[in-house]
C-alpha cells in the first residue's frame, strides 16, 4: 500500500468524496422527476400509442379499403375487419373494424402493413379503461378517438 | 400554586427537587416533543433523501407532502392487526412495547438545558448506557416471536451487532467521562448535567479537548451510534435487499409503527448523548471565545432567525406553487404554515421566551446536525456485510477506543494535558 | 446428504400429487422420524423469493444455511415462463420479431438484432451498410442502458440506494433516443428482417453525440460513489469468485466470463453487423470476483461510447432495407447465430421446414446459462453475498424463463 492510499484510507477520503457528491445533488435544480398530470410528457413524433383510423378530412369518408392486410400482419390476431361489396361501385367497403387494445403490444406491424396510411399508432398514450370491454375499440372509437367520460357535480 | 410557579426560577431539575407535578409536565412535553420530532424527521428524511437522489419526494399530501407522515400514521393505525398464526403471541405483543419504552426512557436523563431535564441522576451516563442496551432485548423477542426465518436472522444479527458496538461505545464514553476530571479539583462526574458544566468550566467542548483524542473518541461514538441504531451503512438487521425487513418482517400496522417510532427515538437519544458528552450540550457555540454581552445578544437572536428563515423558505414555496386550480388549498395551507412559522419566530423574540429558549435551541440544533448525517449516510453508502461489520467493531473500533482511553487516562498523570 | 437429494428431486417430480410432495414445511409439521425434527437439524432452509426484493423479479433460490453461511443453493425458475419458443412456431418470421423484445426486456434492441441477423443468415441476405451502422449504434446504446440498469440494481442490492436513481436518470436519455427513433422506449421492435424499418430522424446524430458527451462525467460520478468506496470494495472484492476454467466449463459468457480473464467477445471473435469497422478494446478482469465484474462493465460502458462515437460520424448513405421477399419462405435448413448481448452470448437456433413459419426456434439466453454458475459462486459465502452475486450475474428473469 502506497503512502497515498494509506492517507486516503485513514482520512476517509473515499467516503467523503461520495458524501460530497450526494450533498451537491441536493440542489433542487437537479431534480429530474416530472409531476405527471401537471407536466405533460412530450412523446416523440414516431411514438406508437393508441391506434387511429384516418378519415378523409373533407368528405369524412374512411381511408380504409378493407384490404385486411393489418389483420394478417398482426402477431396477436387482434384486428378484425369485415367488409361488404358495394353493388353500385363494385368496391369493397368497410363495415366494422375492431381492435383489441388489451392484447396489443404496439409493435407497429399493422401500421407498416397498411397500404393507404389509414391505420396509424398515434401519440396518445393514456389508454386506461374502467372495463375490459372498454379496451376493445370499434370503428367509431378508432376514427374519433376515445371520448373521455364527462363527470359533473 | 405559588410553589408550582416558583419552580420557573429554580436552578434545579424537577427530579432533584422532588417536584412531581413539574416532572410529569416535563415527561409529557418530552414525549410529545419526541413524537413531533419523529414525524418531522420522517418527512425530512424522505425529502432530503429524495433530493439527494434527484427526486422530489412526497408532493401530493399537503403542500410539498407536509402532511404525508400524518397520513401514513393514520394509515398504520387503521390497518388490520395481523399476528402470524404460529407466532408466540405474548412475546410478539411485548417486543415493540419494550423497544419503545427503552428508547423513550433514555430521555429522562438527557439535559436540554441546565434545568431542562426530568432529573439529574448522579449516574446519568450509566443509566443511559444500561437502558439503551435493553432495546436489543425487544428486537430479539420480535425476531424469535415471529417464528419465521428472516426475522430470526435479523434478530441474531442485531443482537451481536449491538453487543459488539456497545463495547466500543463504552470506551469512547469513558474517555469523555475521564475528561471531566481535568479541572482544578480533579473531581469527575457521571451526571449528564455536570458533564456539560465541566465542559463549560474547562472552556472547551470535549470534542476539541486533548486534540485529536477527544475527537477520536467522539468519532468512535459517532460510528458506534449508527451501528447501535441499526441505520445505514450498518442496517444489517433490517437489510431490505437481504432479509426483506429483518426483525420486523412479520409486523404490520400499529405494531410496526411502534418499531418505527422507537428507531427514530433511539436515533434522537444517541445523538443527544453525543451532543451532551462531546459537543457541549446546551452551550452555544464559541461561548467562551466570543464571550460578552454583545455576542450573547447576537447569539440570542438565532432561534428567532431560524424560524424567520423557515418562514421565508415556506413563503417562497407558496409563491412558486403552480398556478392551477387544483393547488388552491395547498397554496393556502403552505401560506398558513409559513405564517405559523413566522408567528413562532415573533414569539421567540419576546424577551423572557428569548432567554429561556436559548439552551433548548442550541441543543436541538446540534442534534439535528446528527440527524441530517444519518440521512446523508443512508443516501451515500452501501451496506456492510455481517462479518465485515464485526471485523470493524472488534478489530478497529475497540482497539482504537482502548488506545484513546489509555492516552486520556495516562496523560494527566504526567501533567501533560492540552 | 441423502436428505439433500430428496428435497432436490421433490420439486422436479411433476407426477407426484402436491399433497405427497415432501417439502420442508411438511416435514416440520409432521416429523417422519424423531431425529428429523427441526430443533435437531443444523441446517436452516431459507426460501428466498420469488417475492423477495433482490432476486431481480421472480427467481426463487432455496438456501441451505449454517447460521449465515451458505451450504448450498437451489434455483427454481419458471415463474415468468411465457413459452416464447413455442409462440415462434405459430408465427411467421416477421410476426415473431416483436416477441423477442420481451425476453431480455432491458436490452430489447440486442434481442431484435440477434433474431433479425439469424433470419437474414437463413434467408441468405444481408442488411445494407447504412442499416448495419444504425443497428450498431442502437445496440451499443442499449448495452449502455442495460449496464446502467444493472449498476443501479446491483448497487441497490448491496445497500447503496442512490446510484439507482442516477443511472435511471441517465438511462432515460437513451430511452428518449429510442423513442424518437422507433416510437417505443423499452420493447423497441427497432429492426426488421433485412434492415431497419425506420430512417434516422432529423438530429439523430446530434442527439447521440450529445448523449455521449453528457454521459461520460456521469459514469465518473457512479465511480466516485462506488469504485474506491471501502464498503463497496469490501463487499465485492473476493466475493462470488469463479475461475476462468470453471467459467468456461459452465458456459458462462459476457462480462462474467471476461472478468475471469478470458478475452472472449463475439463482437471481435465473430464480427457481426458492422463491428469489424470499429476500434475498441475488450476489458478483462483478473480475479473473476464481483469487483472485477463491476470494473469490467464500467469499462465496457466507456468502450460502447467509443464505438458509438466512431459509428455515428461514419453512417454511410444508402437504403436501409435490403431486398426481402414479401412472403418470407426460407429454404429448408437450420441456422445458429449468436451475438454479444449486454449479458453475454445471445444465440438463436432456427430450424426452417420451408414454410412461412419456423419449425423450431431455440434461444440461448445468456442470463439462463450464467445463472447456472450461481451455486458455484456462493457456496461457502454468506447470505449477503448471495444477493450480491445474483446482482452481479445480471440476470433478467424474462430471459431466463422465456
């Protein structure tokens, strides 16, 4: 053991250095915690959160062409798309679209598969629900987003 | 009645004069004061530790979480009283009671001022060492009565740890007692009040007496007292990551809160002892170096100044509260709390109060330095292993303690005192 | 010793009805013979976990103790078993990709990298160079994140509670980069078979460089708190020693192996992705104890930063996705590909029967293999050392149980 090490050991320098560090960190400016409901976290642009079905802004028609690719791509098979052929235009039209959020792992494969960029995972990350049924989103919920319950006095 | 009031001008403790009424009042005040201190300590520990760890700590219950300890206490009181099926019921019931009683009994001899003690025993230090070491009995009982493995291991660790460190602690205490003989008449004392008065007479805290030996003895005591109260880095008996919660694993609700209360009361007790023995008890800093009426007047403003500082801090907190409807009540609460602090500050400026509060203020201020150190250690150090703890106790602390004791005992014989 | 083997097999015997399994608790309630009573026994059987603060999740260790001395251990795993390997047999190659993130959930990027490279090898394709570089950067960032989480929890196990918060604060910066890059923080699903799905976002390079500058002093801060601290040194030096020969025999990999003095790092030994383009050292220890493993991991953090800084300045232009068929049908055959995950060698063995779904996937998880050495490392030590050694092996139960 060298003299330097011995002095360090006897004068407890190793311990004092640590104490000095924790003392310095008491500065309130160092606090890293976010106070969540007040301070909203800013999620990234590419964040994979709640799913949304896009609609045409002008005509309010769905962009979904009922191609079923998202349902095929989903590893958990949680998307169910039903459609019927419109006899006039001879095109497939979307009837129902259910998305079971309770099983979703937000991998983004459905988003990648969508040919029309209709289905996308948005930045909305607050997905709590009061019931299991509330986690199964139908077409209206997916198009408009979940509507918060309004409570009144 | 007159006699009752006359006591205020007496120069003796209620115990000495046999003043039963005042002794009861003192006991109640100390009990209440310790309980409030434990509540405050709980909040402070969480807050200070949080800030050291770049966190906020409690923020939701009351402004800046000020009501959190009260909420926790209420929660603990209304929790279901669980006793393990195979527990030894009597011992399980008695263990927390013993721990609490011993932790509080020590305060009987602790002098908060020349007359502010329940009693002045002529064997004060012995009483304190004896009673505080009884606490381990409760811990062993808790560990045994739980009839479970983790508490048993925790209790065994605790008993051996406390027994070993008590020796080192005793060595340090004896050297402080020997220092009381370094006066002209050479009469030593075991009374806590007279130990402080001896420091006053020698015009020096024992911390600096025969430097560095007084300091070494204090240092040994300061380490041993952390080990004695089972706090980090010596918190092996309740090592969370090893023994889940150690001896109180099976305890919950009110019984657990008794252990909690006892732990903090014991921390306060040993810190008070360290302050009494080495840091001049109730004496204000530099009481001889910066003597004179001007300095006395200057130092007498400290209690009020402390509360005004707290008032300003609380006021700043009120102003900086987020402007949000949800914070209305919190803001008002913190504002009211600031006003209460300011009010206490004003109260402390009234001359009779100002003079009487001095001793207690300096004593509490010194103890709070130790309490801060407890939190600070906890926020910084890893935990010792059981065998390393024993090694430190037996191979370092006790030999150094004995060496210090020999020097302190032998030096006066050669008329070599500094 | 006969007693020992009996209780050892009792837990593994699945055919015995539960009422007939002779466990310690049963024995105590109704002693079979007089000499088997609890009071006469000098062994204390302590059940650590699955709900214990420092078994890193749901590991259950049954300790046989003499006082505080450990006479033997028995690890019981499977509390987090989700059948990931079986799931793979019912998913297409693309679909299985997000599941591998859920094995070692603190190093999801490395898991994804290993799987994607294994399938690419099976399909006989290669990711374009730009994708390779992005993969290296993210994988190294993930190594840092994993080591930081390890350091925080390991220090917490040994009783230092503060480093946990510092490491988590700095790990947050890495997760922010992940979130900006691929939209998820923990289970990233960052890579796809054949390359990357996401192009780097604007400011990616600056973010990474800024992070490297930010984190170096922070690592020094962890070292201030721990490296020279006498309590930390005493608690870790000479604890959980495993010799190089033993480590190789147990199949231990990663920092645990390197701390024993074996210079084996798959990034150098079998370079994958773009690792052959970068200069970095393999830190090794000498004693194979807990302290050396700590030092090795800290040094690895610095080496990772070195790799990141080299890579981020040299990301080539070009496509990020290779030529991958829309429907993946690898030829009949099998492949084993392994990478250096933060915890050790992470291998994927994939058998293809020519269909769109793998016939069998077997994962060689580093945590599972390293955990085997636990008994060797803690025998004869104290209870407190068990906790330290579980921490130093750096296990993630999601990966052990899969």
